[in-house]
């Protein structure tokens, strides 16, 4: 995925008002484009055989809110700090915190990812307080974008 697409996803994470499964899916597509996707299960008794789809099947769903959602196996990046940490590039360190921007009365969650795997710079992101997973997901996407820029 291109640097611009990763940056756009990071911006969407920062603008989100809460966890978002469509956004989780787009993030998973961006970082694991060749991963096989379980999009449904065959009818019948448990255990049901999985039905695999392509990432393009999920991209169509993630970008069109009128479509019925399939079963998604993407991690809950925007809801879980544990899942968001899966996005930290190798060789990077991450940190989170809370504070306020001068001139604003709204507390924010801050996340940073730095190190050689993220372009060697500090990649920051913010989200409303309490939505630290969104901020960390955005910071990781920025670090991945910086790496894309370095690699090519």
C-alpha cells in the first residue's frame, strides 16, 4: 500500500468517534494484502467449514456502508490496544499518554511510534481521550507509511 493510502487511513482513525469494524478491515487489507480472508462459513452444524474470499471482496464491503457486513477475521485495531500493538513496525518503540492541546478544553489521547522501522522519526497521532487504540493505530499507520517512503 502506498504512503498516501496509509496516511489517509491514519487520518480516518484520528477522525473516528469510536471503534469501527470497517476501518479495522481497511487497516488489515493495507498491512496484510495477501492474507486469506474468512468471509463466511458454510451452513450446518458446528464446526462449520470456512468460506474464503479475497481482500478485494472485503474492500468493497468496507467502503460501502449499504452492503451487509460479512463475518470478519480482522483484529479489532480500533477497539483494542493489544490489537493496535500488532501494527507496531519491527524495530520501533511505542508510547501513549493523555493531555490537552493548548487552547482546547478537550482531553486527548496521544500515541507515538518511533525507531528505525518507522522511518527513524517520531510518528504521532491523537484521538479523543478514551480512544487510545485509535491513536495508536493511527501512529502505527504513520510509521508504516514512513517506512514505505524509505523503502521505495
